[in-house]
């Protein structure tokens, strides 16, 4: 890649995690790309569960939308849906305490 093209691209990471495994993709994409464009360009969908739809996206733990513009070094996180409502879980634990 020549110097002109390097100035027009950025490097980012896309991550997905389950209790048993983690997927990390490093991608070089066009500068000013969105989260959605980066996910598509990464090809990470091929490794995700067949019925997976992200419950949300984040960049370093901060919630973002699919239309968020990326910066060099960003790490996109694909969030799984919650298995249980945290408030309900807390109430259940509180009821069980002696």
C-alpha cells in the first residue's frame, strides 16, 4: 500500500465474545467508515452463530450506533443479548438471602 492510500485508511479491531470463545478481527478500512461498514468489511459474520443479531455495539465499552464514524485504533465490540434481566436476578438473590 502506498503512502497516499495509507493516509486514506485506518486500522481497527472488531471483537465478539462468548463464555467459550472469543473472535478478534483486525481490519484496515477506509477513513471515515462507519461501524456497520467495518463489520461488513471484516467478514466476521462467517464466524458468528448463524442466528446472531447484535443487541448493540460499543467502542471500548461506550455504546455507539451502527452509523458511528470510526477513528484509527477503535475496537468495535459486538454485544450479545442478555440472558436474564439484571434487576430480576438481583431481586431473586435478595429474596434468597437469610
